[in-house]
C-alpha cells in the first residue's frame, strides 16, 4: 500500500454508526496537519495545531494542567489543576499563565507533555524532565 511519511493505517473509533464523531484511538489525537484558514472543526470548536485527525477535535487524554498562579516552580502543588505535582503516570499540559514553569528540584517526570502557545519551559542546570510518552508543541495555525 502506498503511503507518505505522514500516513497511518488505523481504524478510527466513532461514537456510533450514525454519530461519526471520532473518539480514538489515541494515535489520531493531535496527529493531523494544520490547514491555513481552517480554524474550527465541523462543530465550530477551535482546531488545535496540530489538529486531531478527522473533521472534529476530540480529546481522550486527561491532563494535569499548569496554572502557574502561585509562582513559576514546577514542584509547587498549587500551580497545578489537581493541587498535586505530576508524576510519570500523568499527562501534563503546560497552559499559558502569568508564570511559565521552571524545574528547579532534582527533576520532574510525566507521561505525555503538551506545551501550549506562549509557554516557555525552563529547566535549571543539572535538573531534568523525563517525558515517558509524546511531546506535542501546540502552535497557532497561520
């Protein structure tokens, strides 16, 4: 079968035979290509960049989201939507806030990492961030 480098051969999962909103698999999440001028999906929801594959944005992943309201430090629980510092088992979304995150402790970890536009992640010298899954840099579609 002929494919280019961006092709995948995967069966999408739909809500039902009459509701063709895609719900997965996860390999279709954030795997599309941004098309200039297409800023919303079929339902009028904003498209991410990269967008989900298909006519609709969907989200299977649950994220621990950076709020950054207290200070810029990753190891401060109040900076996170759950009130807990993320672990290697959690997906992390770094959302734009007044404070971009800084890793200053011994290190940090997460499963998947999603970085929204305008966020700068700082890792102090000698420190680290272990990402066990995917890193997605979300950008605005031109």
